[in-house]
C-alpha cells in the first residue's frame, strides 16, 4: 500500500512560476515543487518553455543556452545547457537535506549564454516530504518507578518518539495499551515536538500488583500511516510519605548563544520536609530527555545547579526544553518533575558568507571576459547570507577594486558583477576585485573575498611600425646576401593575434621586381640584399614592407616604406671624351705663331661616380719639363706658357693624368702629341686667352649646342618654306608638284615628252650648226661626213674651250626656234646668247609621275646613253645635291654640247668663218607664257 502511494507521489510534480520584472532584476524567479526520493534523471522543468516570453525578446532566441550557477561538485539538480531541462542529478532525501525544517528548498541561479544579452533566472525547487520514516523511540523498554502512594492525577513524562518527516507525515499521536490504572496525554514542546505524559487514573496498591507492562505507540498521519512503539515497564514501590517539591513547575531561561561553557543557567531549589534520607534530595535529568540535552547541559545532582556544558548555537537550535526531576533518598521515593525551557538568544557571532559563481569551472577565483565586450557584460554571480537573525542577519554588499566593474543587486542577497566600461587588455590584462559583505549587527561583522578578472585577448590591434618611413644607407658593391637592416612592427595582442609576419609588396625598379633586389625574413623583419648594388645604376631603392598578424578570423596589416640610399664608392675611373683618343693618344696641332697663353686644347673627361668621387683634376706628369705648357687642374684647359716661335722643338709628348678626389683616388693617363704647324696669320695671345676664358662646363656646352642645332633647323625650315613660296610665284621656275597639278591638263599644252634622241648637233650648208630634233634612236643618224669634218678640226685646245652641263626642263621645243651664231660674235657672247635663248625659249614642262617621285626623261641621240636620265629634285635649282646630279660624271647633254660648242671655237676662242648653230624644235606651237628653265650646273675650263 505504501509503495503504491509513494509512486503516485513521486510522479507528481508541482510547478509554480513567479515572475519578477523589477528594475534591478534581469529575468525571472521560478519556483517548482517536487517530492523527495524521485528517480535520478527525472525531468522536473523545461526552462525553454517556461521562460519563452523572455527569450522571444532576445535577438536570437533559438541559439540561447542555459548555464546553472551552483555550488558543489555533485549538484542535486542539473540543467541541460541546450534545452534548459532541469532534472534530478542525485538522490534527494529531504530529512537529510533540511532535517525538521518545515520549508525545504533547493535554490540556484541560471544564466543565459551568450552573456551579451544576459538573462538571470532564480530557480527555487521546494522539496516535498513523503512518509518514508516511522516514529521511533530512543529506547525499546522504558522503566518507570511509581510509589503506591502516588495520588490520582500524578503525571510522569515519558520518552518522546522521533519522526524525521514533517507535516502530516510527522509524529501525530501516542496511544497506550488498554489498562485500568494509567492513561496518557499528548503534549507539544516549544520546538513543536510532541511527547506523552503518563497519568495515574486510579490508586495503586503494591500488594495487589507490583508491576505493569504497557505498550506505548507513536503514530503519524501519513499515507500510508506509520507507527513505532516502546514498552513501559512500570514498577510499584512502597510508600514514602513526602516527595520533593520545586519552587516552580517550569522555568524559562534566556541564554546568549555566545555564553561560555560553565555558565550557570539555573539554581534549582526543591524542598522535602522529611528528615534524614527521606529529606535528602538528588537532582537529575528525566530519563526520557534526548541525548542532545545531556551533551549540552549539566546538572549538579546535589546542589541542583544547571550549567552550560557545551556552547549553543542559535543558528542550529533556537530553544531547549529540559525535564528535571528531584527525588529524595528515602524508600519508595516519588520524584518531582520540573520543566526548564532555555531560549537561545541570537548574538551577532556569524560573519556573512560570500559565494561567488564565476564562468570558469574549476577555478572559482578567476573570471574571464573578452576585451572589447560591451558595458554590462556578465562577470560573476555573488550570493551572500548570514546565519544570524534580525539586524545581525541583514547584509550590505559592496564591490571594491576598480571602476570598470559594478555590483548590481538582483533579488534578496543575490548580486551580479557586470562590466562598467569597455576593457582593453593591452592597457590592463588583469583586475583584482574584492567583494565585501557586512551585516548590521552590533558590533558589525564583515567578510571579504577576493577574485581575479582576466581579460582575454581579441585581435584588435594591427602591427605597428615605429615610423611610417625608414631610411637607411648602404654602400654599393656589397656582397649578395648581405644583411642590411631590420624593421620591426610590434603587436600588443597575444598569441597568434600578436605574431607578426613580414612581406615585401611587389614593385618594380628598372623593370625588375623588387624581390630580385632585396628579401625579408618573414619572422623577424631582417632585410637582406639579393644582388650587388651599383650606385651608378640605381641610387635609391624604395619599397613597402607589410606586417600582418596571425589573428582569426580577420588578420590585421600595416605598412611602412623602406628607402635605401646606395652610397657611392670610388669604383669608376675617369673617362676622357675629348679630344678623341686612339690608343689613349691624341694628336694636337699648334700654330707656329701661337703666343703665350694660347689655348692648346681642353681635356674633357667624365666620371660615373658622384660627389667627390666624380670631382676631377688634371695634371701634366711628363713631357713638360721645360714648362712650355700649363694646365688648369679644374677645367683641364692646356695653354702655352711661352711663344711657340721661341721654342726650338716642333713636337712634344705630354703625359696627362686625370684623377678624381675619391678614396682611394682613381686616375686615367692620356698622351697628347703636340705638333707645330705653319700658319700664315699670327694668333694673338689675347684672343687665345679670351677663348680659354670662355670655357664652359660640359653641361652648358651641351645645352648651347642643342639650342644652336634647334635654331639652325628652324632657319632651314623657314628658308625652305620661303623658297617654295617664291617658286610657286615665279612663272619661270618649275615645281614638280605644281606642274603635276597645274600643267598636267593644260588645254594649250600637248601632252608630249622630249626624248634624248630629239636633240642633235648637225652641220648646215651655210656653216651653221643647227640643233634639230629627230626620233632616230641610234647615233648613226648623224651624217658621218660632217662628224668627220668636225672631228678634223677638233684639237686639244678646242676641247679646253668649254665643258658645260645643261639641264633642260622641257617636254618639247618649238620647230621654228633657231639660234644663229656667227663668227662675228665672240665665243663667250655666243655661248651666253645661246644660254639666254635657251632660257627664254618657250618650253612647256610636263612631269612624269612614277611612284612617289616626279621625273622627266629625255631621249638623246645615242642609245648607249639610255642609262642616264635628267631628273630635277623638285627643290627649285638643281645643285650637287640633286638626285640627278653625279659629281665628276658628264651627262649626255654635257658631252653633246661640249663637243658641239668646242667645235665652234678656234684655238684663239673665235668662231670659224661662216659657222652657224641652230636649235630647232619639232613643234612650232608655243605659248608665250611658257617658261623654260635652263641651268648650267657646271662650267669649268678644261685642262
């Protein structure tokens, strides 16, 4: 029956939710009820359901976890972090947990994770009693001795039974087996315990019956009902007329809990009018008092002094009820009973207790928070309590240590420690906090508890270089792999967050990657050279070094610029660029009339180095023993020191050294071969000196030269444009481009081209030499007789008279055009007349466009001259630079006219008698506006 009902109670769980929304509370107070002795693992509540109205207000209610803040290594109740289920973690025995306290509950706190949106739930689980204990007597047999003279109504206290259950499950009633002489009455002590008193209901007669055995039963009202019993063995003694009597039937004593051992509590004074042994009284505790009273108090059997034998504690037992008896030493003595009630007075003898629940299991004295967490981040849960009562149990809690944390009360004596500012681990990584709990008693008692808050690192600091730009210097001609310098970035973060790795960002120098010049050790920032540096090639190397930490999930970086200046070393010898050298030797000519101070030459040299390594000086080291020459060491100008006419030598070999000012000094030696040459005009030393004084440095000479070249080019372009413009206006000039566009489709010009066979020189009957046109391609078309006659008059002197080259720019010659040369006309005038007539003849030019060039070809009488052509360059006047002109080679016209005109002259320069020369064209049509341009390119006398 009991087991069945117990199962019914065990399966029954009460839940009572008490919601608190006070301003100083972050969540709810949740109350539940369970019966003791439930199976381990039984679920008694689900927080995710009971606090759903609170969780729904959070940003991510489905990701909330629950963390129980409990004391002890094996809690009676456990909380599942994910689901929030509260289940039984160990066997719960209410009698062991709370003893006889009517209110028995398990309290703890639950917080939500993550703590950014912390919610605090106070859980109170009341443990309900089940009737799992039966009343029990301390003795199975209780001996009682009663005098036969005891009056009806005499009361004798009996041993009380003990039932650890509470409520209806606790001791409720006593019963005595049926008899005619005794009865019992149930009474309650000040602590709520019930006991029975044996009452004499009829007069006793020892002679009739000397002893009784009665069963005393104690029972509760639980379901099922439980009971326990003990045997009362009552002995009837012979009569003793008088019994001792106490002054009072009961005493109430106030006992301070801090009273020392041996304190006299009460001086009992019982009287007995009998004499002798019948009047001598002995004091003792009643036989039914609990062992606890015997352990705590002591009574003097003779004097009746009740003293404190063991220190009492108000927080454990607030009152004691002691039964004392006084009995004389006479036969058949009847003891007198007295009740003493001792009330323990609370004294402020208990310091407040502080319990700190941190988020670090296993390390109760250390709490961890992350730097950068927002204000009001949860740090710890503090619970304080004081066993004292009244003002002695009222506690004031304070937090000392640092203003970055605050103490916030939640309910009763529970507090939260929260951050009051954003923490920075790099500024301070650890805080020592002190919680002080002080009661309001007199004198006040306090408790101090310390704990540590450690700030966990977050990757919130990028690597930091001391400077944004590092400048170093390194000498050129270093060895590959040479150490240059180290750049270091510091990161105050911890672990991988502060582990810095160095890299060189990609860039290019002279088209090559920077990583071909330098490299960096990624672990310590040491920079090494990868090649030999040459100041003359690169004078400065600039690149960017990146420092990156190993933080997660995001790595932080910073950059710095590193600039290396390549220091010049004197590793280049001076190089002579003027005068021109051949095998380190130059030939210098000096006029015979050079006076003292004459500028002989200037040695121009350059040094690829820089600074003092490139500063040059010159000196004559050999060949100038007689000091004929002087040299300016800075400008390297060499002048004569004497007049050359006074020097007996004509040649010198001067050895000149050009050296820099580096360390060590480098030099170049040149040999100047100076030679005297005859020069008609004397050179004054003043002029020479002025020349030497006008020396300029190389850079200025280059600038002046470039300016002069540009000016000359500009003048040439202006001149060319002016001439072209003038030729366009000159009707007598021929411009191939204008001819192409203007005369190609002229309506009065027949499109015809003069060939080289169109012009010949033939004799006539009246002695004239006509120049006529024909189309016979062979020179045999000329009569052989005339050619023979002409050849008979030719002589060496006649060939020296004229050798002219005439270029005819014409398409055709009018047939009616003739030139008569008579013997009366001087030869020179006749030639001038011929040239003038040719110039004034109305020739119509017709260009022939071939590709991108304008050309005019003429056919001559001789086929073997086909390879020659007469072409005008199109630049106006044909000169030696024309493409048609070949210096030193006669054209066909040159040979024809030369032969023809040379026959006209005699050795004295006169024209033979009756000799005439005519020049005719085939076509008589001629426009008056036509222009014929005849140029005599060369007119030189034959030798």
